């Protein structure tokens, strides 16, 4: 049985974005304790603020994401 079918909510605190995007129905992204984005994995993955803060942006050498 899937956890999602039980009605149980699971809060996962994780920096492995591949894992988060693979197993999550909804994603809530924080940056320095403030909400940066929330929604389904596809929407969050495409959010420009999330890309800049965690995935790095084109021409940027700094990123907080562990790849």
C-alpha cells in the first residue's frame, strides 16, 4: 500500500532534489527560512527563483544544490 493512499502526511526535509522530485506530490521550498516556492514537482522545478537559489542559473558559479 502506498503512503499517499493512507491519508498520512509525511514531511521530508532533504537536499537531494532528484529524490524529492521523484517521490513528492507537493514540494515546499525554503530559502533562509522563507517560502521560495510551493506546488507540484514540475512547477517547482521550473520556478526561476528555485533554479537561481538551488540549481544555479546560467553563467552563475555559485549554487547551494548538491548535485
